[in-house]
C-alpha cells in the first residue's frame, strides 16, 4: 500500500473524488481532509462564557467538608 498526497483545485476536486470512489474499496482507502478552519482548543476556551469565573480560594485548606 502506498500513500499519495495531492493538492488540487476546487474545480477538479469533485472529478478526482468521483474517480477515486469508483475504484475497488478493498484496494483503496480514502481519508477525508480536515477542514483548515477547524477551531483550536484554546479558541474554544477563549470564547467560553466561563472565562470570567474566578476560581480563587480564601483559605489554603477547604475545611467546610472536613470533619474536625
């Protein structure tokens, strides 16, 4: 099995994919390309509504649930 990576224009993409899909499935495996506009995980957290929540502690030890 060999791997080929090609860059093709939008004009011929459908034709190339039609050709590749017409080949025997046992002899070829197609990988769908990842979208370049895929968001990064950091972008998700920057846009999160939870970003304004402050998670600071008043005390060093959380004693509200510790049995003393």
